[in-house]
DNA sequence: CACGATGATGTTACCGAGTCACATCGCTTA
DNA sequence: TAAGCGATGTGACTCGGTAACATCATCGTG
C-alpha cells in the first residue's frame, strides 16, 4: 500500500502499472499483488471491511433506549477511535491522490456507501424502520467523512474522535434547521 | 443500450463481452461501441448527464425566497417529469441487472453521488452554505431513488412525479423526527 | 453531374488489468 | 530426512480500452 501510494503520487494512478507496484513493494510480481488485493484500486482502500465491522458492532452494542442518532454517534466514536495518530499523514497523502482520479473517486464513493449501508442494516437490526435508519446512517457517514478530511488536512490538530463528534453535532443542527 | 440490457439479462454482465453487445446492436464492432460509451458499464447509465443539467437548471430557476428544500423539491419535480411512462419497464429491467453485479452497483452509486453533488453546487450558487446545501441535496437524492425504485417496480402505478413528491415528504418528515 | 468534405464505421495492432494452471522455493514439523 | 504447506513465480490467456489508419456512404456545392 505504501509502495502504491508513493508511485501514484509520483506518476499518477493511470501511469502506474500493477507490476510496478509489486516490484517496488519488495521485488514481487503482479500475481502476488492480486492475491492480496481484488483489483488495482483496492490497494488504497483495503481494510475498510474492518470499519464495517466496527460500526456494526458499536450500533448493536448501544444501550436499548438509545435513539438511532445516539447509536450512530456511538458508531462514529468507535470508528474515529480506530484511527491512531500515526495514520493521519497517510490520510493526508491519500485524499489528493483519490481526488485526482475518476476511478479512485468512484471506489471511494462506493466505500462510503458501503459504510452507510452497514450502519443502516445495524440500525434495522435494532428495530429502527428502514427510512429513519438510512437517514440516520447517512447523516453519520456525512459527518465522519467531513471530520476525516479535516483531520487529515490539519497535522497536529485535534484527534479524529473529537472532530467526528463535533462534525456530527453540526450536521444534526444543520439538518434540524432545514425545516 | 437495449442490446446490452438484453444480453446482461440473458447471460449476466460478466459473461457478456463488448463485442457481443456491438454485434447484437446491428452488426457493429467493439470499436464503435467505445465511440459512444466511455466504458462497458456506461451503456446502462448513459444520459444521466442530462439529469445533472435538469436539477442544476431547476434549482437555479427556483424563486429567490425559496428555501433549500423547496429548491430541491423543484429539482425533483423536473427530474421526475423527465421520465416518460414508456421508460418505466426499462427501469424495471435495469434495476435487477445492476443489483446483480458489483461493478454496476459501484457505477450506480457514483451516479447517485454525482446527482447529489450537482444539486449541492446549484444550491451553493444560490448562496446556501455548504453543509445545509449538501444535506438538502442528499435528502432529495434519497427521496428520488426511493421513488424511482417504487415507480419501476409497479407497472401501472402512479407517475414518477407523484411518487417523488410523496417520497420527499416522507423523507423530510422522517428527518425531522430524528431529533 | 462530379467533386471534395464529413461523419460513421471497420481493421489491425497494441497495452494493461485480471485469471488460471502449474511449478518452485523455503520453512516447519513429524 | 522427508513430507507438507504457505507464499511466490511463470507463462499463457481473455477481455476492456486506445490509437492510427483505411474505407465507405452521404451530402452540399460548384
């Protein structure tokens, strides 16, 4: 993943072949790359399966009387807490690379949707009807990505958990004031 | 597009080559296909550039005192009205094909995000700040896709404009009751 | 009517993503 | 020491996608 990020930054995503990435990552071959990543894009997004699990568990573990938004807040806390400080600069390098390429943006959007769907399913598991479940999940996802961009962009700034909490508050307030 | 939809339905997306699609669509060659569609997936999503334009124009044309949600409602009206009744069965055949394939789902999600971003940008053009703009746009997009699935799934049911309006009302109510 | 322009299509060749069957290497364990 | 096993490599293949160049029909104009 580091090898890929370096090469994409230097040459751009399109101009980098999978064989190059594998070679830079310790003289490996294309074949080995595909044993670890489903496709070329996935090298920048691997490990997000864990995020799915995190939010699902956190929502399931929320106390019974918690409202949907409270359960989502708990999920965001768990998710934000899983990003240790040393990953901040990786995030900072990742975002512009993704922004610069259509295929990567598409995958990023898909991952975001998958996170939202995971939260929706977990809320429905708690008995929340589909519509409010998906709305609460989308608000939470929106807040998280907002906070993540802020976190990655400000070295030495507040930790992600704090930014996430703050962003979720702002999103809730803005949603309420829409009428 | 009809040729592709037929083949995808019969054999599945993966098992269908671009050459097959082109051949079925009047004995054409692979090369001709790519002159009309940016890639294989796009054959099922072409024309959505027009949707972007529709919502952008509708939001720009909304009366000055309109709230963000009112402007979005106008956009949904224009968008829903652009789907004539004879396209309903195409929609009905499209949705299961997309649902059956990961690449197609990914593209569908990207198109949905693009629509939402177009609405967000149009709202910001009216002076709406970024956060409420994107939230209003997401609520509208959510309502539209909900209504579209309903419309495609119920032959002979109410027209899309009506379902869209209703769905938007339900989404607004659900969002308000989240707290 | 002939001519040149134009647009749509085809041909060929090429690159890179992604897959598969099979071989190899190194380390562990009985 | 030999069997086993996991990680990796090789070579060949398909298909998506691109580019250069050729062909052909149509059509407006002199």
